[in-house]
C-alpha cells in the first residue's frame, strides 16, 4: 500500500544494496501517484 496516496497497486523490484550476505532491499513504485519507497527483508 502506498504510504503517500493509499493506492494498493505498485511495481516492485529487488536490489542487493550492500554486501552479498545482507538481505535484499525491495523498492516499490506506486502505479497511481508514482511515489517510490523501499522495504528491507
């Protein structure tokens, strides 16, 4: 759910942002307002 507009649809992709033994970081982009945020596993 988009923290900015509350939309329930978003694109997401996962990136290894730090060292290989760190968990993946997931980036989300809202399909409605275009806001991008990230979550850590």
